[in-house]
C-alpha cells in the first residue's frame, strides 16, 4: 500500500492554512492534532463557529485529549456559552488537575486571567 507524498507532508509538516488543513483532514479525518490546528486556523480567520466545530470533533474522537477540551472550552467561553465552557474545562481539569489554564476556565474565567 503506497503512501502518497501529500499524506507524508500532512503528517510530517502539516500546512497552517485552512485549505491545506482541510485537505489533510480528508486523508486523515480522525487526526485530532490536525483538527486542533484547523480550529486555530479557523479562529485566526474569524470563523469561530467552524473553530468550535473542529474542536468539538477533536473531543468526540478523543475525549481524553485535554488540549482539545481546553480549546473547545475557551472557544465556547468566547462565544458566550459559559455553562458548556465550564463543563469542558472541568473535564480537562479531571485529566490535568494541575493545569492552571484548565482550572481558570473551569472557574468561568479567561485562560489568561489572574
């Protein structure tokens, strides 16, 4: 089974642009890291609803991925969905109890709040 050069590029040096990341996800739809990168690219492009969807997919694929839960929690918080943000952040705290960002988000605060 031959691996294409595009697949290798996606795995070793994933693109940072939305189009490139979406193309990589067609080949690897269950790659949580690609989903998180795509969510960040969507956020940077002002596509917050798409970012939340990408982060949510990452959580659905791997519920034990604390980074996916934290990114989803922060995206939900920024969208004003505080209750769901706290729920996701609390799940991240259960996975990483000493993570200060998770603890702040679980308390309903911004991740960079003191």
